[in-house]
C-alpha cells in the first residue's frame, strides 16, 4: 500500500485502561462525596430526626451515591468504546442536577422541582444506557448493570407519585 493511501485512512481508535478509568473517576468521586454527605446529614440530624432528613440521608447514600458509582463503573467497564468526555459530562450534569432537584423539591415541598429532577434522572439513565447498547462484555456484569438501571428507572415514577401525594 502506498504512503498516500495509508495516510488518508484514519488510525484505528483504541481505548486503553486509562480511557475507561477517566470515564469512571468522576462518577466515583461525586458518588462517594454523596455517600459522605448522606452520612453527615444522618449524623447532624440524629438528635432530632425528621422524615425529610432521614429520607434525604438515605437518598444521598443510595441514589446519588451508590447508584452513581455503579452506573459510572458499569458504563466504563461495559461500553464497547468509552464515551466521550462530552457525553460523560452530560450524564454527570443530568444525574447530579436531577438528584439535587429531587432532594430540594422534596424537602421544600416543590413538586415541580421533584418532577424536573425525575426527568433529568431519566435523561441521564438513557444516555448511560445508549453507551452500553452494544456491550463489550456479557454475562452477569451486564445483567447486574441493566438491573441497576431498571431498578432506578422503575423507582423514579414511584418516587414522583409519592412526592406528589405526601404532605410537605
């Protein structure tokens, strides 16, 4: 093959472990910070717990924290190609603004904020799901990852209904 022909063909894109780690790290950092924040909320409100404080602590730990870590790790390990920094940024913004809106709206009694947060969470989950539609691995890791997405997707409308019918 001539040099001209080989120069016009783009080099194959190869992803290495660094690419996958760079996708995972922001989810791990922010998710871990949410777990710690949930612990702080529980500790600070332990002397006089309220329904909203207990809920917020659990939400921060489980949804904003643990689920975020699982989603980020699963995406990084299962996506055929690691998503671009722009896609990851969009996922992180949608997920974390969605969680902030759900928490603020629930604690403040603003159903519109809770609903908007729920929509943002669905958008984030769909973005993450799209990056893993053709996974590089199958088997139990993929089933566990898809199970996490399914549990969160089913929980969102349930939470929205509960937020709408519960008193502030």
